C-alpha cells in the first residue's frame, strides 16, 4: 500500500493507494478540507486522488469522480450526524450502539467494482451529486470529530 499526502492550506489529508482501491483517512484534516468549500475542495481532492492513482498503478481508477465524491460525503456526513445524535441523546446505550459505526468511519474505503461491495450504491447516487450537495450542511466543525473513536492507520 502506498501512502500519499494531499496538502492544502490548513492541513494534510492522507490517502492510501492499492490495486483497485483508495483509502482516505477520515480525520479532522479531511473535515477541515470540507469545511465551507465542500464542492470545490472535494473536486480538487478527487482530481488529485485520480491522478495519484494513475501515477502509482499505471492505469485509471475505475471509479467516476462523482461516485468518489458522493462516497466521501456519504462517509463524512454519516459520521457527522452520528456524532450529533450521540451528543443529543446522552444515554450510554445509544453511545454503545454508535461506537462500532463511528469506529468504522475512520478510513473511507473506496474500491472499484469487485473490490468494494458498496460501489453500486455510490455509482447509483453519483448522478444526483448536486442534489446531495444541496442537502449537506454548509459547515461542519472539525473539532466535533476530535474525540470520536478509532484512529487512522499507521
């Protein structure tokens, strides 16, 4: 697995590349990248990932940019809403139920068909990217991500 860092003003997003898939570390740095300029920064990140994959693997990643963008949003904002739910419903039972879901969200695994069981879902949602974008909150607070379970891979 090859690890690369996407540097942007304010931070670094780590991405791990392997044959047929990319793995984006979903940490406060990724949230900071999406903070405020979701569409523009996602487009730039996706283009960088596609180019890095081409350079490392010698071929194009068989995931469309829209599908990759929607998958990133799906994971980040799913976790965002889980964290809000956890904060609103301060019951240990709810926290215990949410912890495994939060732990799984630390890395966004994006794989081509055959490498990712959810590829069809993201491909199906991709044509609705602009509609999905319109439903996302304009801002997410990277500080909210701090303290969620799990940690990025070494």
